[in-house]
């Protein structure tokens, strides 16, 4: 006979509280990292005319600068996403920074892609919430 505890039957795989939120946060940061890397590759390989009003951009008018910034941000986001899914406390704190970087870096594109930039900012807020609410150490 199996006995029940507060999480379910003994021997069952139990998803800790907030596991879905942390999976969401890790997945979103990983996907955002992939998107940033693709943005960076595009910026580094683009041969056409510069987009309109790029000279007004925060990082200047050089697409190569944007490309390297986005690649570095993308790699950071992917590494942190794996750590969050593994419930690493270091990754949780780096995830806070990554969520802020995700939201702030999205504002760089606000003059050019306002809807997508605002969606990125909203996603960054949800990731920050997930990490703040459910990313702490588990108590038994």
C-alpha cells in the first residue's frame, strides 16, 4: 500500500510549486536568446541600405555594433535559461539580470518595431515575476 503525502503518492514524480512558471521563464529566455542571436547574425551579414532613422539609434548607426551586442545578449540568455530550468540559484539571479537586459534591449528597437518591442518588454516582466515568485530555494 502506498501512502499519500501533501504532494501526491510516494514514489510519484512531483512537480514542485511554480515548476510551470520556471519552465516558462527558462523557455522564454532561451527562445529570446535564439531570436537575439538571429538578429545579430542578420545585422552582421546585412549588405543592403541601412534601415531608415538608424542614425537615431541608441548604439549609433553601425549595424556591426548591433550585431555583436545582440549575439552576446543571446548567448547570455540561452545559458541562463538552462540554469533556470535546472533550478540553479546562480541562474535565478542571472535570470533577473537577463530579464532586465531583455526588456531594456527591446527598447532599443522601439522606434522601429514598437509592437514587438512592447511584447518583449511584457515577456521580460512575466519572466521576472516567475523568478521572483517561484525561483527561490525550496523548503521541505
